[in-house]
């Protein structure tokens, strides 16, 4: 599903316009990104939790040359699905 398809479904279900649904979607995504940027977790009941995790430094290989390279520590976003979402998918 694309963002445009999701916006259309939101507008239809809420009885509003696509423009207002897109604004709501953009505001929600921006709020989640900002909270994660500040290191906070975002929990949406019945859906899941977004968290920031640290990926440890490691060694890798350059695919072109095969030379070993160092990959530094990084912060990465993670999503943990709720029990309700997992049950709905099963």
C-alpha cells in the first residue's frame, strides 16, 4: 500500500477530504520522527511501538573490491508490533 492509497482510505473512512487526511498523515509521521529523533519511544496502542536502537560497530566488506572496512556505530529506528497486530495478521 502506498501513502496515496492510505490517505484515500483515511479520507473515505473519516468522511473528510483527501487534503485533510494527507495533512493528518504528514503530521503523524512528522511527530513520530521528531519523537524518535529526541530518543523517545512512540507507542500506538493496538498497533506497535517505534524505538531507536543502537547498532554496534562492526567490520564489513566493500562489495566492489572485497576489502575489509569498518562500519561505525549507528542509531537505527525499530518497530515492534503489538500482540493485537500480530494476532490480526496470523
